[in-house]
């Protein structure tokens, strides 16, 4: 996965619903000031299990608050 250095990103997955077994991860860039999420994902990871997706999100979105975004280095 290649992301632009110095840019903020936030990862998300679809909400869990009955019968859903795979959860893709969407990585989206945040606006320059970090106040919003840009609509289109820059990376989509294939469907993971519920637990795998949650573990990835906890590692990737590791700022003071989840939507602060990770600065890719």
C-alpha cells in the first residue's frame, strides 16, 4: 500500500449487519486542515473478517481521536 507522505488518512469499514462475513477496509484522505474526509477511497483492502477489520482499524486510526487521522510517514 502506498500513501502520500505527510497527508492525513482515516480508515473505515461497513457497518456490521446480519449475514455479512467480509468487511472491506476503505482508506480515505482527510482534507488539508483535517476537518473532513474526502469522499473517494484512495485504497480499498479486500474483505476481512469482522475481527481482522476491527484490529486493522484500531492500528491504523491510532490518533488521539479516531477521526484525527494518521499522518503517513
